[in-house]
């Protein structure tokens, strides 16, 4: 993994692998001897597809950006490959959207909750697909689902800054 990431030390990669293993997102499947060293082979666990908020907050903030950068790089590679191979538009009911919004803090939380519900439904469909394919012998179609929500533009106030702001007068009187 370290070779695929620019400007990331092996010790940082090892730290992230340990964090991912400790929270159950990956598991060790094999240790191979390569010359005088050991190569550890991991795979994603089947039951976890995301960090819970408490798990993400437990990660040192300086380590979060490399994790995010790696995920975004994988998304870029996946979409580029699908487009280059002519697969992105091969099914007419595929989904692609980009929706610029302006949200207050409550609206932000509503969107977070809606996206988490959508991801839960996606993962349930994945589990049902695997069961049906196992029973029928149908070949599964490799698929990527990307869900993102992020602030952009002007500086985003922290929770503490929002709590310290004086209440605004109601302009409607």
C-alpha cells in the first residue's frame, strides 16, 4: 500500500493498517515470506463498510487526511477505469448526480442521516444479491457506490464556534 501512496511513510501506513484492523474493517488473511521480510496480506471485512463517528474521532486528526486522500484516489481510479472501459454508461439506470446545496447545521445533520440510511439500504441490497447469486449461480457484477457530503467554499465554523455565537434576531419581527 505504501508504494501506491505518495509522500506517506511506511510507519504511517503500518499505523493506519493497525487502526483499521483494531476497529474490524480489515483482517489478516496471509503472511508471505519475501526474502528476509514478511508481507502481510489483508482484506476488507464483510460486515463493516464504514467508520462509526466515535471510531473516526478516535483517529488522530493528522492521520485522517491520508485516509481520505487514499479513498478519494480509489474513487478517481474506479470512475476513470469505468469510463475508459465504456462501462460507466453501459446500464441506462446507473446513477450520477452532483448537487450543490446550502445547509444550516440542522440541514447538514439531516443530510448525514439520510446518506447513512441510503448506505444501509445499499449494503442490505448487496447482502441480498450475494444470497440470490449463491442460490442461482448468477455471476455478480462488480459495482462501486460512492456517497459523499462535504463542505466547500468559505470557512466552516466548528461546533465550539457555533455554540459561542450570539442568537440572531428574527428578521420577520
